[in-house]
């Protein structure tokens, strides 16, 4: 089965081809035709199975065809509700990549940051909205979001939503949705409370179940370094002193983080390049080709940009940032040790990531070998809930102060420029 066999439109096939997507995963093969046919779907699937593309691609196609019939429409037609900021950002990046040739707009809203950019995007008009429940309700109450035009509703990671205490928020959102809509409901597990919730959301749904990726290839040697947040960069440079590591795919959590690592490596005279959703297709293709040709030693990538990358005989993968989704770890390190070749995975865990390491070991049912001969050992403990709250509050305050100072400087400069213009005219 290939994507061409799923009756997808050319703008989507073109974007998928550029990302080197050729064969759909099990859930994509099952879900895409059902969604295109207009069915509600109840999916039992974890992150890491290709679920985001399974619902994003057919929704983009249906919206694109709707826009063809009504080209002047620009309203929120799709709502994708997800539990965390990280997942929301990943889904938003996926929509941008798959839908790049459709002309459809998406935006992501989540809490913990200033709402200015999010409300500006909403004012400009969006077709697809990805949201976490708290910020969505907040902006609905302020009048920035109206759900009366929703045609497609996706509830992603439903069991995590309930675990995080979002049940009342979800019910408030559902109460504002039109009754006539297509709804897609995904959950890794299906306990009774999830099934009960699905009954309130779905209408005669088609059921899909896929198994998660949970095992790593035996040909991949997995190693783990524990260090502090402030010494991660030093540890990375220490590891790269080993010249045998001549071709390394390094994973970062965010676009900003990938660029920062790339700059650090360049400063250390290590040839590197970064690929992520913020780079153009030409930039990404060029960086990937340079990596394959040996002109670049380290390719720094985010998970979304690395999808579809297939590099023959790649041996080394470094998890500079431990993923918070265990299945993502399996996918990352699976890019090495292919076709029976030997692979090496090195993961660097700062204190806040230790809990994710335990989740990964539980999923793959093995302990990752910890390297004790470590010049930058972990000496700090993870922050408590209270400390984390204070840290985030302080970070947000510094961010707001930075932007306030920058805006003040801009206003001052504009005022001076205006006075100078008037002087010139006089």
C-alpha cells in the first residue's frame, strides 16, 4: 500500500513526497479512507503509530475540497484538542507540512505564554485550530474563539486528558460544538470512563485498533548519560571528541533548541546543520544531502522534520533531549542499525528528564546501559512541583520584561524618527 492508493489529492501527495512519505502506517491505512468517507472514528492508538497524519491528512483534503466550493470562507472549521503544549505544537507543525500546498491556515493555542501572538493569528483567520483545553476555554470566554462553524472535531490522547483532570473542560468544549460534525476520538487505552466519554462525542463510529511500537532492534547498542542541564553542551562536545562518530543524527525537542545546538557546534568548529519545521523545503533538502554526502558531520533535527528521513548505514543517533513520549524514543533510535547493520544510541538525561527515561525503559522492557565514566555527572535533583511553578513564573516574567523593553525601544526610536522627519521637512 502506498499513499497514492488512498485517493489523496495532488497538493497533499506533493507535500508527502517531499517528506519522503511513501507507505502509510497501519493506522493511516485504516483511518484515512474512513475519515474521507465521513465516518466518525474511535481509534485505540498511541503516539508513535503515525496517528497525527492519520487524522490530519484526510481532514486537510476535505477542507481543501470545501474551500474549492466556497473560496471566500475563512473560519475555524476544525478543532483538534490535545492535552499538552508539546503535542499541540507537534500537531501544528504536521498540519503546516502536510498542508503546505493547500492554502489552509492553522494555528496552535496553549497556556503558559502571552496570548498576544495567538489572538493575532485568530483575528487574521484560521481554518484549523489546535488547542489545549484551558487556553481554549479562556480565549472562548474572551470572545476570540467561536466554535459554531466546526465541521471536524478531534479529541487526541483522551486517556491522558482524563488523567490530567481535563474532563470538565472537555465537556464544556463539547457543549459548544455544533451537533452536525464529524468527530474523531483517539486514546491509547480504553477504560470504561473513556468509552463512556466517546459515546457522548461520537455518532455510530468505526473502530480502529493498532499496536504501539514498543521494541528496539537488537542491533542497536543503547547508552545513557545522566548530567545537569547546565553541562549538557559540555558533555555533548566531550562525546564528539570521538572521531569515529563521523555521521550523527542528533535529536532536539524544539526548533529553537535545534538552532541553538547547531550554533554551539559551529562555534566549536564541528560541521553541523539543523532541520526543522521552520526551515524551507530547499534548506532542509540541502542540509540532508550535505549530511548524506559527508560534508556535514552532525544533523540536528526535531522529530517532525526527521520523519521520512532514511539514511543508509547510519550508525549514531544522539538524544540530546529525551523525548517525553516513549514511542518517539523507539522511532528515533530505529533510524540507526537498519538492514542488520550495527547502531549506537546515546541519550543525555538532565534531571527533569529522568522520569521519561523510566517510562522508556518500561516500554522497551529493558534497562538502558548507564555510562559511569562521565566527566559531567548529574549532581542536581529534579525540581519539585513548587520549584517548577516558580521557575516557569520567573521565566515568563523575564520574557515579558524583555518584550516590554523591546517594544519601548521601538516606540522611542519611532518617535525620534518622526521628530527627525518633521525637522527635515521644516
